């Protein structure tokens, strides 16, 4: 039976790993990821640019399954005690760096021992379970200098450990003696093949003689692992962590998505670095010569050991293009005014960009409607917008909207995305006119006025502002007579100057007022009327004339009898005819409000009348004065 040997440090020293640090990521180290993670480049068709990419790998390989494989022969008591004492902090530190980590516990002895290999704990994230697994380690056995870790490694890689499908497999082997070869019928080559088959890396922590036959070095070299030599028992936990951090990882870019107008490539195509180190690539971006101006993007995922860790870089490429926008311009009411076109570059350039421009007639012609213009625009580096001002002339003719264009040509340093902008000159003249009239009192027969008092704008068309007044009036037609008190009538345009631009609230208003009146018809009827008011108008609302009207008869007596009236519509049959109160009628497109209308066989008596209307122009026969 092998005599236990002293390790390099004879006494067992329990290291307070949490207090001493067991560092996973060096202070000040960049977090794992790719820099720059976003790139915004400006190129012309056929252009190219390069960007240096730095990929910082995780200090601990991604999603690791770590197997602590211990030599538990008699000479390893100090190492076993130290690892067991610190296993909680060791695993806790790894979980901090890689929260998805899991840990397994296994041991090997000499093949002649009763249990030459066994699994103490399958992979788990439960630190208590891992701790419990290490309590099964008992330093005993081993009758000669070589042990049998080749058999242990083969068993780990051949199904005794249940690794997760997407994990990074790491075997932390620590001991103080080489292995028999063959070991339980398995050679070093067998173990290497099995480990490579599951992509497992070996961390070999050599307390003294683990690599005495060069086996540990061969395993580490074949699996891309790490060997740490001459490690005293007190330092084995830190050595395990250092070894895990020192494993090599492979970084390779993979294009996730890319616009067909772009080509992206990286050199080199793959880089192998130590975990936590930086892999550097040169990324080349190329725009297709046939690419239209616009914004295009590519995404490259930098895989670590073939697995995406979200290290995605997004590149946006802006292909330079010039555009000119359309404009709508209100025709000035006098003189000239500038219509401004805006010419834009879709991204700032790092060199001057030039483009020619020129106006051209449409339904608007130069020089009657605008002043022709031409020239060259120069965008300095960093500029993205320029303007071209074209003078537009006023006129007093009601006409449809007219257009002319500004066209870009001969661009240098960019292509032309939108070559032509259209200017629409909206007419500043109203598309119609108002009509209006108002009368306080009137006698009529078959639409013919026999007599009237206080008539405002009797022609009605066009509407003209007037305000006639009369102290009293006496109207008669044969046996019918009307005697009134004070009367007045008003026609009003809003605004007074109808050549100004249309605004909500513009309109027309007609109104009339009578202090009172007495109507006599040869003793057949004697009608006494109180104060009478009437009003009608149109108000512009979002280009539409909106009609409103009101009227009121304060009181009414017929042959001494009081009749209830007011501001609502009412029809009263009388012996001498029909009396209508507060009525609206539309005659030839004119809106008429009458407060009082007595229709007899002799004549019609109208008290309080307001009339309003509108009509289009010759160019806009269906237009109205609320639109232009």
C-alpha cells in the first residue's frame, strides 16, 4: 500500500476565499460583449469601410458544467480538506460570474482499490449538494506511486456524468501522482478521444507528481485546457478557479441578418483566446454599386465556442441621397413673396456634396406667376439641409391652384433620391361672394314691393354694408295701411375687406328692428304688433358656410284679442288672410328670415326681414366665400 507523502505544504491551511478574494473578473475589466456594439456609417454606392471589433469573452466559459475530479488516495488528505472547506465559496464565485453554472463531484483512486472511481454528485447548482458530495471524499488507498485518473477521465466522458446538452464541459482534475496506462484497460489515447468527443476541457492541478509521465500535459494540450504545476495544498481551490478562467475559448463572427445591398466580412474568421481576454477582428463593410440611397443594416453575432451569448453588433449604413420636397404656398395678396423648397441629404457627408437645381413651368408660368430660378447648392461636411427660395407673384384673379417644379440634377458626392419637388400655389381669392339685404317693413304683391321702410342693400347682390334708419313709417296700399314706430336695418360683411385670406368666423349678417306697428284693413282687421327683430347670417367654419337665424315678435293683438307669440314659428289663420310668425324660406338659393308676414288678398305685410346667401365665381361656380 502506498505510503502517504507530504504535499508541498505540510500543514493544512484553510484559505478564507470570500475574504481573500478568489477573483473571477479583474477589477476594471470590460464586461463581456462586443465593442462597438453599434456602428453608424455613411457611404456612397460602391463604398467600403473597416471597423475594428473587440470581443471581451466571459471570465468563466458560458453555461459551464464543471466536474471536480479528486485524487482521494492516502497522500491527498491535506488537499482534500482544503478543497472541501472552500468548495462553497469556489462554486459561489463561479455562479456569480456564470449564474447558469452546474457542478459535479467525482473521485478516483488506484485500480486495485475497492472503489477505483465513483461519482459523488451529478451536475447541480445546489451548492449544499456539491458540499455534501465532497464529504464523501476520504483520503485512503493507493498502493503504488501511479494512480488511475485515465480511467476516471474516461468514465467522466463516457456517460457516468450527465452533462447538459448546451453546456461548456470542464473537468478540474487535481492529484499528486501520474496514472497507470493502460488504466482499467483504457489508454491515455482512449481518454483523450472520449474527452474530445464531448468537447470537454481538462484543468490539471498538479500538487507534485501529477505530470510525472507527461500525461497531464498531453490531456491539457489535446482538450484545450490548462495545467497548473507545483500547487501547494492551500492554493488548490484558487488554482482550480485560475485554471477554469485560463481555458481557451474560440470566438467566431456569424452574420445573423444583412440587407442585400450590403456585404460584411470579418478577418480573421475565428480567434482563440483565454477566457476573459479580448478577441480582435477587422470588419469590412461594402455597399453594392447598385444600391439606391437609403438606410441599410446588418447584424453580426460573435459566437463563443459556437454558442450565441448575445454579443451582437448592429451596423447601420446610410447611402447618401439627395431629395427635394413638395411645398404648398398661399399666393400673396400683393407684391411678391418667397416660396421655399427644402433640399435634404439623408445623412451628413464627410466631404462636400453639390447639386444643380432649376425651376420649370407647370400650370403656373414664369414670369406671370413666379420668377424662374436656377443655380448650384453645396452641402458642407456635416450639413444635411439647404433651401431654394422662388419669388411668387400676387394677382387679383380668382383661379384654380397652380403648380411649378424645382428639379435637381448633376449631383456630385451623392446620388439623387427624389429629383423633383412640386410647388402648389393656392389661390388667395375667395371662391365666391356673399349676397345680403334686410328690411324693417315692406308691402308686397306677387313678389313686387309696393312700399318699404328702412331697406338695407335692396339690390341684394353683391352684399354691401348699409344701415338705414327711420323714426317711423306709414305704408299703405289702398284699403291696407301700416303705421310703424322707429325702424332700422343692417347688412354687415365680416371682415369688411373680403380680399383678405379666409378665416374661421368670417361671414355675413343681415338684421332689422321695428319698435312696433299697427295694421288696418278697412275695419275688417285691426292688428297691433309689439317690437319685432329679425337676423340671418352665414359664418365660415373650416371652409363651409354655416347658416343661422333668429327672430322675435314681442306681442300681438288681433281685433283687440291677445295672441301668444314669441321666437318660435307659428301660423295663424285670420278672416282677412294668413299670418305667419318666425319663418325661414329659401328663394333662389337665398335664405330669408321673416319675423312677421301677413298675407291678404290686397297685399302682403312683412315686418322684420333678413336675407343672406352666397354664390360661386365663374371659375368656381360651386364655390363659396369661405374657401380659396
